[in-house]
């Protein structure tokens, strides 16, 4: 099925980055769900993004609903192509209460058949096909939106999982410092005020940890709801940091293909439906030929005669001209809407790419500059503090700065994924450029 044609491997193992080509365009709006794969969860297992997609594909009812929606649209094509049934008529004349039974009556049996010879049936099928194409697009987009929702919730949970790990490390460091200062006070090498500051920091770290545990449970509940799972001890394996330069290259190439964005494709499908309805309105204005034939029996003399005829409505008045003019005007209106949406989509893609570039620059500054320097500075200050050459207040400030940078780095990674999701939602292209750990 078009809805589930992409495989998980195609989405999750690609590491090379290329500009969009025709095969890539053909796979737009195709969510990477494979309903032939099912997966169960062990209590202590860690889930990759591909495993989560497999769980959703096997357990989310929306995908089944979309399949039946497509079946319903295909049934309309079959319905539109059906011919009218023949009509059997029975007529009895000269039959009255005063007549001796049926001995003086005339009995007529006629079989008639309407013939759609001027394209009415084909026009109905064209309308049904254009509506099926629109249903397929909407089904693909809804499945793709589900994929985006899975990706967003997975990233949120992975982000919170990492945030909790950083908070646990901060609390452990705060505990170690409190223990170290207590030991130094016993030796007369530290002041009581230093212990008070360390204990305050320890309490702050404990409060943050408890808050993050609650928030992680909330994100877990949202994630497992996608496959009707039960929250408990879910763990995920976070995706590796993306190739940001390759990601930007691919994102910038999307600006060349604005005609395949969500809004424009929808408008084009609406235009195709209107054109098909125009053809149907023109076809319905043509006459439908009816052939009939039968037999008439005269009971009075036991004789018979055959009847044959043709019925052809006279098209003296065009009863569909108003409908055709209305459909034509609506089609022309959609052409201008498509032009307007084309400019809007191009601007939206450019804006998202600019945001993505800014986030990539912030990530590079943190990853290759600020974080390594902050870690090096903290190690130097820690050594100076342990040798008694530095007051604890300065070490505390360095510790806070380092923790803030680590949390900011984690937040930027989430923001990068969210910006990618926005581009994917606009263009229908999966920008999955990293591989799983």
C-alpha cells in the first residue's frame, strides 16, 4: 500500500546526504510504517526510534482506519462505473369490473434499457478517481503526521531522559562536594559557610531531580500511548547527533520543490476534482438513449404483436450551464490560490532553514568551544579548591556554569529536532540523516 510503502531500514540507516532527486520526491508523504512487522516490549529493553515506529505500526488503530478509508474510496470508483439496470414494465388495458375476467384485456410486457453513450459513466469514474487520489493524499499526510508525532514524542522523551541523567550527575557531584567539605571542616581546612552553600546547592539539585522525574513520567505516558502501551520502565536509545552540514544542504534543496508542499498538493487535488466535475456536468447535459422492446397480447382474439422503440430526450435547453460556469470559476480561483501558496511555502521553507542554520551554529559553538572550555576550567578550579588555593564560592559558580551549558546543549539538540520536524511537516520529506546508536 502506498500508505506504508517505505521500510524502516530506508528511514533509519541512511547516513550519506544528497540533494533531492526524483526517487526522493516520489517517496514524499510516505510514512515509514511497516504494518507487517510487529514488536513486543520487554520490561528492561531500550527502544530505538525504529523499534518505536514498529510498535506504532502494529498497534496504532489510526493506520487501520486509513486503510479502510482507502477501500471506501475505491468502492466509489466501482460504484461510479456501474451501468443502470434494465426496467421491466407490465401493463394491462381494457380491464374493468364489468368485463368478464381478463378475456377482453390487452397485456403488454416491455423491457427497456438506458444507454449512456456520451461519456456519462466515464465522467463519473473520473470524478471518483480524482476523489480517490485526494483521499490517498490525505491518508498519506495523516500517516505522515502520525510519524511526526511519534518523532516529536520520542525526541521529547529522549531529551527528558538525558536531562534526568544530567540532573542525577549534578546531584551526585553536589553530594560529593558536601562530603568533601565536611571532611575538610573536620581537618580545619574549610569554613562552615562553605558547607552551608554546598548543602543549599545539594538541595537545589535534589529538587530539580524530583521535578524532572515527574516530567519524564509524563513524557513516557505520552509516548507509550501511541501504541496503547503501559508506562513503566520505558527507556529509549537517543539518536546520534545529526550531520548538521548535510542536514542544512538537504534542507536548502527543499526550496526547489515547493510545488510538493502540503498546501499546494491539496489545492492541486481540489483543482483536479473540480475539472472532473466540470466534465461530468458537461456529460450529464447530453441526452441518454433508452431502447425498449416487448410484446402485447390481445386476449379477445388470442393474437400477439411486438413492440420496439427508442426514447431520446431533446436537448433544447442546457440545464447544466450554470453548474459548469460555477465549476470553471472555482477552478480559476484555485489557480490563483496555488500561486499565492507557492510564494508562502517558499518563504516558510526559507525561514525554517534560517532557523535551522542558527541552531546549528549555536550547537557548534557549544559543542566545539564553550563546553570543552568550561569542563577544562572546572577541572582546574576543582584542583585549586582541593589544594586550598580557591574558595568554594568560585568553584560553585564554575559548577553552575558547566551544568547550565550541558543542559543548554541538550535543549539545543531538542530544538534542532523540532525544527527538522517543522520542515518535514511542510514538505513531506524525511530529514533523517543520522543513524541509531
